[in-house]
C-alpha cells in the first residue's frame, strides 16, 4: 500500500471502494481502510455497517447474526460477540 501522505482524497476513496469490492477481505485490510478514511476525514457511510467495530471482521452469514426488532437492525458478531445496532428508516404510509 502507498503511503497515505502522497494520496489525495479521491485516490483514497477509490482505494477504499476497490478494497471493499474484493471477495476476500481480512481484518487487517479493514483496519487500513478505516485509518485511511480517518486520516483525510472521509466518511465511510454505509460501508461502516459491513464490518464489526470491535474486531474488524467482515459481516457475512457465517460469522454474524442479524435480527430486526422494532426500528432497529441488530447485528451480532460471532467472533467477538459485539452487538451493533442500527436504526432503520421508517416510511410513512
């Protein structure tokens, strides 16, 4: 990986998108992505919901459980048992 001081914001955004588009992504890569985004104050947006905040493992059907309760989506990481809660959008009828 290239040093983050030489990269522009656009380059970092492209790097982040390329890393998340790969099939196999490890927790070390996710740590690098988060560090790159924090260095240039880039918001990850919906990408931050794809990995555990504690152990940085990518959520998939093998290592996480997803439940919906009321207005919240609850994702439990099977590696570290960390629970992420995300408020879901409500649509008016």
